[in-house]
């Protein structure tokens, strides 16, 4: 089922029940800590929304107080974005002061040859290596903006795990495409993974909740525009890694909408965040 309205008063929930029953639509009303949520079958979402909108149009004084499911950026989401940015900054400083930077990049960068030889951990460690301060700053800002946007709809633990997976998958596929003579570094693959997640999430959400199927492609088109604007400039930019990260992000965002009906709770968020830490620790331990 899919949520139609959330955090209503009991009177508003009863009104929804009356309108939906009169329209012959099945529904479910659940209580939460802030009020009452109204759920309907996914296949009936459009009809349910149209029925309620028609009622509100005919009874203009009934609309105030009703709110469709909204997205809010929580405090823990902002904090997680700041922590990720700080980790990237500290890791850059650590690498710069560790001695031979080129050797570190050679050891942990996303070398296509080495990855194909089984050193898959490089697809993770490469995300935390950066060429210079400008490269680092761009990815810190990108991850904070788009990463927190992802986490605002999936939860902070789920969001960062999805972003990490999209970045790793993008690096892996990039290695399989180049096969040899190619090394990439930087979190930008994960940044574009986050953009892809948002595009996939919004695209499938619109498609599922709107009869105007053409509008489902608008978020994806916007994501591609951002890819072209931010990810294709300069001879040293690895556009294919960005592209692969973006499309893996679209896949993950779409799967999230299709199979996750409710944002995972705190326990799962912490579990997923722990998973991110374990993956990073495993990678820097040399796999």
C-alpha cells in the first residue's frame, strides 16, 4: 500500500474514510505518534487522490490541515552529511602527509587492470582519494548537497549505503569497460550515484502516482542535465565513471520506490550505516 495522507486528526481521517468508501476504494488508517495516516492500494492511488481532490474542490473549507506525504530534512541527516564531508577532508590530509601520494594512489586507486585481477577493494578506496583541494572541495559539496537529499527520503543509513553501492558499482563497471591502462580516483562517481538515486526515486514515484507518464522522465532528464553540466568538463574528468555511477543510482532509486514501502526505522538505519563502515574498513585493509 502507499500513503495518501499523513499525520491527520481523527476527524480528518474519518472524512477520508468516508470519501474513499463512497468511491468504492479500499484503504487503511494507521495511527502514528503525530496523528493518523491514510493508506491506499498502489493501483488505486490516482483514483483515491482524484476523489479527495474532487471532494476538496466541492467543499473548499475542508482542505486546510491535509498534507500529502512530505519530505523533511532531519537533523541526523544533516549531521551525517557533515560527518561524511569531514571524513573525506581528514582522509585527504592524512594521505597528503603519509609520504608518497602517487604510491598511495597506485596502491588504492581504481586501476582497471588490478580490479580485473581481483583487487575489488580498489573500487571503494578510490572514492576517498582526491587529486587536489579543488577536486576534494567539489566532491565534499556535491556529497553534502545530493547525499543529504537522498538521505532525506531514504533515511541516513540507507541513503549512504545506496550512495556507496552506486559509487562502487560505477567504478567496477568502469574498470570492466576500460580493461587496462586506466586509473580513476575521487568521490564524484558516488556524487553522481546520489544524483541518479534522486532521479530514479522521483521518476518512479511520479510514474506510480501520476497518469501523466511523460512527467516520470523529467527527473531523469534533469539528472542527465546535471551529469552533463557537472561531470563532463575537462580532459581529466572520468565521464564514464560518472555515467555508470549515475545509472546505478537510477537503478537503486527505482528499486527503493518499488520495494520499500516505508522508510526503514532507526535500528535499520544504524545497521546500514555500520555496513558502510565495515565495507570501508574492509577495503582499506586491502580486501
